[in-house]
C-alpha cells in the first residue's frame, strides 16, 4: 500500500536515478540570488513521473497534500516542483482548506522566485478566479516572514486583473507593500503594476507618481517597462 512517506521516498529515488549535472549548470544561471540546488531532472521526465503517480489508486488531493508536506521542506529544487505539479493537476478539487494548507508551504520551504511564480500563476490564481477565496484572504501574507509569500500577493493578482479588467481595488490592496525591503518583492510589485498599467494606465500612473520619490527604483523599472521613453521619464526621481 502506498503511503505519503513511501511516495516521497520513491520520488527521491527517481530524482537521484535521473540526475543530470549539466542541466543543473544550465539552469543555475537563472537563480543568481540563490535558492537553486537541484538534481537536474529534465522537465519531460518530471511530467511523466507525475502522470504515473496520479494514475495510481488512492492518489487524491488529501494524499498529495500529505506528501507535499514532506516534499516542500526539501532543499532540492525538484522536490517542491513535484508538489506543485501534482497540486496543479488536482485543481478541480480545491477548497478553502486547500488554500490554507498551501499558505503553510511558505512556512516550511518555498524559497525561490520560480516556485513562487509557478505557485501563483498555476495554483493560487485558480482560487481567485473560481471565487474559492477572496484576494483579501491574503491580507496576512503581505507581512509574512517569508519574502516569497509577500511576493506571491501581487503576482497572484495578475491573472485576476486580466480577467476582471479592474485594477483600482487591487492597487489599494498592495499599496502597504510599497516599502517592503526585499528585491524579490519589488520585482513582484513591479510586474503586477506593469500588467495593471496595460489594462488601466491612468490609475497606475497616478499611483506610481505618488511613490516615485520613496519606493525602490526596481519597482519602477518593471512597472514602466512597456512605456515609451517619454512616459518612463515622468517617473524618475527629482535629483537632489
């Protein structure tokens, strides 16, 4: 009988058997700020293994969440990747309790931008788009100890604003984060604001003008990326 512990052990054995040092070297360059320690298993192999796992009898959302509690704390990149890929495949079964469980992942192991952004775009956005939760359920995340949980707030909203075509209330929601000290959060905020600007430029520009002298410049670098040179110039700081 398969148990979460035996599945976890099987996944680790699989990763060790399919390790590829060259792939580790190839992808490590995308993680200049750390957070990438991998076996080097190719994505097609990961996909095929996940497909095989999910086809086994008794593998349901609860089983996957139990296994994920073992995978997420792992230091190797593929461990959290397995958890994300299995959870993504079971999105039809999400509930409020599922969201709460995923929130705990930041306490035990989400530690890089790639897993964070995949979690946001492929899993957390589903909760928002299907109205399983309100975006306001992420209120406490804005002050989370894990910087990647804080990054997840604006990044999770991107698909929602594209769907609703509304940005003002979401800008108000992320506003308290504009003074966050972490680079990864600045990137997430800037990305969100860039996408919001594509939908409704005026409220985003007003918001950026409000913070152009105080917020980190990296936010503006991302947020103004699609603007004309003349447009970007409006958001430069006034030289002292």
